[in-house]
C-alpha cells in the first residue's frame, strides 16, 4: 500500500456530490419562517432522518437548518456500513428497520445506493468464536438469518481474503452498505415531499429558553419561534446544546480509512462487507477497489480546547483532517495480513474525518432537562446503520412523548453530573474508542477516570482486599479476595471451588469468595455497602400528589412506611423500579439503582408541577447506606442501639431514626436478598465510623455485589434494565401485587392506569419466568435464545448461579402457555443447547417468611 499523492476533498469522498447546493435564501427561495413548531438543527443523516420521519408521521410544521450544505459535517466521509446485529435488542431492531427503509428508498426516485451484499465477521481466536456463536443466538431471538460459516466459505464469498488463522465466521446475507450522502439526500427529498422546510447556510447563534423550555432559535438569517428543538449536530452537537444550557458528553475522534485502486474486475459478484475484529479492521468494496479502515490502539481526539472541551472550528464544513499515516500504520499492517493483495495496490485516497463518540459507545437520544430540547447525536461511527431507526424513534418520542422502545442505555439522561467534566468525558471516550473491537467478556470493567466517586468506607474496603467494580462512576465492591475459600466445603477440599466453576465465559472471573459471602448472608449476617444507590428527596406540599400520580402502588401512606413500586409510562411500561419512604407529611425519599438516578430524577422533574409546590433533589452523595442482612442481623444490631429492633417495634417495610453505635441513622427494614435485615443510612460524614462499627463485629461478613446478584436471583427479585423495561408492564413481570387499580386505593388513578386496565381486559400474553438449567455449570450471561420445540420463544433477561439452591438460574419472558411449572425448554448457550425447566415459583423462601421474622 502506497500513500503517495493521496488527497481528498468532501466531493471526492462520496459517490454522490457531497456538496450539492441548496437554495442560499432558504426554503423555496424565501427567507426563514418566523415560526416553526419543530426546528431540527443539522443536515446530516441524523437530522434528515428525523425530519423525514416527522413528515411521515404527518408533522408538517418542521424546519431543518444546517450551517453549510447537507452532509457537510461527518456524514459525507462515513464508511457507510450497514450492519444490523448488536448485543442490544433495541439497537438491533433499529438497525433492522434502517435496512428495511434503505431497501424501500432504493426502489424510489432518490435511491441511496444501498447494496445488500451481506456481511462477514471473522473469528481468529477461540474466544472470538464463542462471541460469534453467542451473536448467532442473539440473532435467532431477533429473526435475523445469521449463520456460522467455515474459513473455506469465507474465501468463497470474499476471494481477496487470506483466511490463515481464521477459525470460523458469522455471515448475515441482509447486511450491506449505503452511500451516506445519497442516503441523506434521499431522506431530505422525502422530508421536503412531506412538507418540511430545509434551509442550508443557516448558522444557529443561540437558543432561548423560558420557564425551563425552549422558545426560540436565533440564526444569522433571523429568529424562529419554536416549541421543540432537535439537536442533530453530529460533532457540533455539544456546542449547539451549550446554547440551551445542556451538556452532551461527546468527543470528536479522528477516524481514518483508505480507498484503493482497482483490485478486481468490474461486474463480478458483489463482495460482502468484512469485519476482522481480532485485527481491528473492516473492509467493503468500493467500485472495483476496497474501502478499508479500523480502530487503532493509539487513537487521536480532535478539536479540544481549554479544559478538553470540544471546540470545532466554525469554518470546518465539508472538510477533512490531515492524513496521519504513522497512526494508521497498525491498521494497514493488519489489513495486509488479511488481504495480502493490498501490499501491491495503490491508493486513491486516505480519508481522515472526525466522528463524534460518546463515553460508552451508545447514542445520545431523547429529551433533555430543558423541556422541548431533544438530542440525536453521538453516533459513534455506526450512525449510518442506525439512522433510519434513530429517525423513526425520535419522531415517535417527539410526537408521542415516549420513544416506544427500551432506550434507557441511549437516553441522554443517563449521564450523571460528572460527565459535565470534559476531561472525564475524554478519558472514557478514548478508552471506548481504543477498545471498540474488544470482546465484551462478562465482568469487563472500564479503567479510565477511576476512582472518582467513592463511599465513605472506600478506604476500609481497599485495605481489606476488596475487588472493585465501577458503575455510574462509583467504586463498588464486587467481592473481597480474602473471603475466597472460606466456606466449609472449601476448607475441607480446596478443589471444590474449581469443580463448580461455570464453563466458558461465565467462569472467567469465578471466585469462591462470592459463594462464601452468599452463604454467610443466608446463615449468619452479610454486610453490603449500598452508598452508590441513588437517593432522591421529594418534598413540599405537592410531593404526595406527584408521587401518587407517578407510582402504580400507593405511596402516600403513614410516616415511616416504605413502599416498593414502579413508575410507569402511558403505555403501562415500567420506567423505574424504586422504593419510596415517607419521612414526613410532605417529604419522601426515593431509592433507585446506581445507574438510574439521573434518569429517574429527570422523570420526576418532567412531571412535577411548575408552581413550586414540589422540590426534587438528588442527595445520593449526602448519605452513606449499608445493608445488614441475614438471619442473625437482629442479633448483631440489637446490642448496638438503645432502640428496640424486634418485629413489633419495627415491622417489615417501615423506616425510623435510631442510633447505631455512635451514629444517628435511618433504619429501613427492607431487603434485596430475601433475608431479615435493614438498610442503614446516615449522613456521609458518619459513614466510615458506621461501617467499622458493623463490619468488625463477630458473625458479620462484608460482601459485594456479586453475592447480592446470586442472592436476589434465588429470591426472584427483578432488576430494572434487564428484567424490567419500559416495554414490559407489571403484570407481565409478575409485579401485579404492586399495582393499585381501584379508585378506593388510588383516588385519581396514576400514569399508565388505563393501559394496565386494557392489558388485563385483553389478557396477558407473556410472563417473566424462572428457568432452572439441567446442568448447574452451564450459566447464562444474558440475551441467550430460549426455545420450545426448536422455535425461539424468548430470550434470557438475567441469569447466574444460586449458591443456596445450587442451580444455574435464568429468567425469560415466555408465552403464558409455556410459563407453567415443569415446562421443558432449551436455552441456546454459545452454540450449544442446554435443557431447562420452568420453576414452580420463587426458589428460595417462597412464602417470604424469613424477611418478616
């Protein structure tokens, strides 16, 4: 491969004219309208797709503006690959819709150059082969025809490849590629045909807000009054959002690929796209040559100003970055290894263009904390594949108030306050880019930017051998290394742990410490640091009314009462899974998951009255919280407090203020492991002392989150984000006991009530079921297909090993006809099928007697 005389302009990069002119005076030669209900900012593939789908939904009062020409940001230099399968079912569905849309557009008046050539993904290591077989299982649950093929079959489909070292591959015949610029113009044409106005050469100067909502977009060609703004600015998205006081955490990263001179005769069979993740490279045909790029281990961010904040030059339109051959050397060497003919082939051009990446490689979608200000950005170099699905989802979100799919992991509201730091955002984004093709082994932990958020007991944990994981920036104990080999079986036979190590990936980080901590909690008392759990105070004279409207269960009970409940959307789907404690007549404390605090906070604020009657505050960092659970929890706690802790003094699901040792605490009698116990919260300055007081007592075993996971699986407790999502209602999830439909129970009803009434009347068609695998060492990791009589009937939502019941456990939504005790099914596990049986209810303490002792 020779880099001599390689240059590129915007027009060179795409098969279409990437700088096709638009009317300089605005839509139809007119000046900008003074008002538009919806203003879309950004004329790349994301913005035009949103506009197209708004028009398709019948919305006509839409204006799309772009600072230069359409496609002149990142779109024109995209590689254009359209791969459909992802680990996430929602993104897979979005990408599948994209491919369907591009096929449809290809038959119309403005074809986007979609080539459905199929796609191959190679495996060069046993672990990569396992990953591919897991992906084939995921594809089964989505109805995608992904199949395993041999190296010889790879060579038959892609004759330019050298398949040395290839163990196997996956092939999806419906994958392909598209011309990004032609796709953008096809979507723009469809949007115009539906009544959308498009104005290029229109630079946004400011976004005005009032009372927490957008009101106006100011441009260099006049102001536009508006109700809704959609920031589709690509690498400019963060800059645009700052005009509205919103932080969008993304970083423009330099991404390079080359286009070769001819390598084969024209008119032959189409080459499929080819991804070789073990060598960090991808290929697709480009006329009679190849387009080749990859994700190097030594990346380069771009356009960062003071404090590492993005600072894209104002005149960077339709432009590329200088070639960086030294940084691309790793990619070229790997590419020549896979396609040797590249060594003797000239290059037409090298393309170095900035792409907006996020810290977690997920899109940034949805409405922000500023009402009416939406974001569709941070496409992480796979926005072409997702653009169709993004546009449809965003149109639904804007017009219906909900996206209709579970997109919590793409929701712009997922980012906690520390992502306001450009430096932290940069660290995480760089790590994400450089590990783009890494195998996502279970338990994989990000390292960049750690430690950041720590419990008051962090120093104690570290000094006592804690193995930490990270979630939402928090350092959390996964397990304590010193607890390994502490069970009676281990002391008697050190090989017992190895004998029970799960097979395959599930056993990669197996440790007997988890079993020891699990067993100690079941037989004596376990102590867990839950300080990372998000805590939200809802106070004021309107607090009770707000929570009663948002929660399906009754929460405005007596002072000190705790309610387990869900907040629902209008479709009856579960938006959050929380406990609510009434601490005073006009004060409540909401506990939610570590990673969901910012999202739940935004949900509460979105629905809160604007009259000042409710105050909502994130107080997570203000309090430490430690869970003491187990049959001896009361024996441990009683000598430490002058307050009575018997069942009469404090029944299950109540909360009160007591002292523990020298520390004032709020003691909440709740559990997430199915044992007697308390969650003890105190002001953060007391946290270290409280932990020491409890952790160093005889009979108490400090434990980590891996043990909690095992314990909760046995008890059948659900987890939001996997078992529970916005696409699932409480009846399907087995949480009907949390719903109060009656007017006498919940006067005035609650959000989602009508949908639940309709769901009950029409009948529930699926139910979350507990599955017990025949082989206790066959442990699922999540998303595996569940089959009955050879047909896919569901997928695993969460799974693990129960150390008390000594079984491999999985959960899945099954058709009600199959969700019956004793039903035999199979689970596809890394290419093999494992027998399983639907369990007869809760596995451990089905009557709930232990939590109420």
